[in-house]
């Protein structure tokens, strides 16, 4: 299952909020990936996520490979909203 987002944080994706996102991701033992431009990186790795250099207004897609993908996407979206990475839709 895929979900698309636009980064609202003026700094883009950066260490502090990404570390909290990775913490949430680590609760689930399922494959999860973040897509940006032509790159796809595992969401369990803070360093891989930071290596993407996603800027303010960058468009990302989160991919979750699980039967519980909708629930996981909801949890990830809640973290991103709380940390100001995305705006409410």
C-alpha cells in the first residue's frame, strides 16, 4: 500500500523528526520504504532516509508491505503530523 505526502517542514526531512518516525517504524516488523524522486530506501534506517535530502515541498511516497498497511500508514501519518513534517489533509 502506498501513501503520498508533501513535506511541509521548512527544513525538509531532517534528523529530529525522522528519528521519531524511525522509532515508530521500528514497532513493525514489515517492509517499509520511502520513495523520493527515483530513489527507494528502507524506512528502518535513519541514515538512509536522511541521505535522500528531501526538501521543503518535496513529494514523498511511503510504501508499506503488510496486511495491516492501513493501520501502519495511520500511525506514521500521525507522527509526521505531530512533528510538522506534513500538513493535515
